[in-house]
């Protein structure tokens, strides 16, 4: 066993397909290099956690860290490790739709396997991350885990093999943090309840989101930024009908559209968190970011969608 183990992961952005992906429709996502997680683990007398939310004995960790606590215990048992001091450093804002919980689970799992000098294949990695995600979110689609553990854009369908998806479109994506915590678990449950109460209308909306995802893929392949923007804005309307948006997101998204964005939509679980705005140039994205920050947006990132961004 090594004296210490290290693990790393990126955040993720869902371009399109959140929520509908839970019900078998496709989604497009990519690792987001602007935010990262690093985990370090080494032997100590008692299991101990150091993180931005809590520092202390692992058994006393707060409810919000339950998934990481249970994952750590499971990895300790599976890999027969001694007691540990786990340190997590993350620049991913939690509960913002950027895959924070999945990214932390990826980094922690990699750190344990590195520490114990055991090989970790992708199937094993996703098994442990899914275990943690079920504790955190109830019924995760798996897209966060797939995107956070990879280094290329993906076209994702639940229970299907993940395929990489090269993005090579002349456009830029502004990612903006509203500063409001997202509510992934509640949003997922709300969509499920809608399906029970208004099955036909809700199911049609979910199918339409799937069709828009296919159209988005085509727009990216054909290098059609304007078409992609329109698709994103249409997707936001269906997400609103699924009750996973809120007034804060709606207002910021409309402001983005009024100020030159080709398209805009929420990303991730919704009801807070982050949203996306597509622009033709990096300069337009940066100008929009400045305007949004004056309105109270907490933080922004800009990422190009050309394939070279992931090299």
C-alpha cells in the first residue's frame, strides 16, 4: 500500500437532455475543465474527513455528506484498507447542476484505489459512483458519473454504452451560477409525480426533449450555432413545463436572450443552480457575463465548444 492515494475529476455540464435522460431519452454532456475535484487519502488512527463543508471524524459528518461517508466506508471494506484521513478539495459549486456529488465520488474512488495499489476499470468506477449518487439523488441517470469520469464530450443514453461525441462548432458557452442551490432530488421526484398525474402530456414533453437532443447533435455536426441556440431555448420551455425551472432561472435566461445570446437554458437538476447561454464569439460571452454579474450572478465560466477544447 502506498503512503497516500490521490484521485482527480472534473465537473460536468449537460448541454441538453437533463431529466428526460432519466426516462431513456438521450443527452449530451461534457467534462467541464473550469471546475475540478482532488482527493487525497492516507492512513490515520480514526476515519477523518477534511473538506470545505466539514472537518472532523467521518462518523459525525453532516447529512449533506452522507453519500461520501457511505462511499468511503464501502471502499474501505471492499479494498480492505486501514483507517484513513480523506481530504477533498473542490472548486465545483455544490448543488448547481455541475455534477459536484458525482465528481467528488469519482475522485474519492480513484484515491482509494490508487492508495491500495489496485487497478480500477471504468465499470468498477461507475459502480461505486452510482452507489454514492443513489444516496445523494435517489434515482440518478448516470450521466453525471459518465461525464465527470471521462475527458471527452459524450452522447449518453441510460443503460446504453456511452459514446464519445466530438464537439466542433464555432460557438462559446457561458455557464452562469445563480448562487441559488439547485434541488435535483426534488425536481426528479416532481417529474416522476407529473408522469403519474398527467402521464400523456408529461411523457410527450419528455419525448420532445429527446428529439431536441438529437437535433442538437445534428446542429453541432453541421456547425450550426444559430440552430443549436434555438434548440436550447426550446428545451428550456419543455423544462419549464416539467416544473424544473424557477422564476430566477427564467429571468436570467430571458435577460441573456435579450442581450444577444443565440440560446439559453438551465443545466442540471434545476430549480436553482446554473444556466447556459450560447454565443457566437468569446467576446460576446464575456460581455454577457459582465452584464449578468451586475445583476447578481455569483460566478461565470466561458468554454469553447470546438473539439480542440478537449485535447
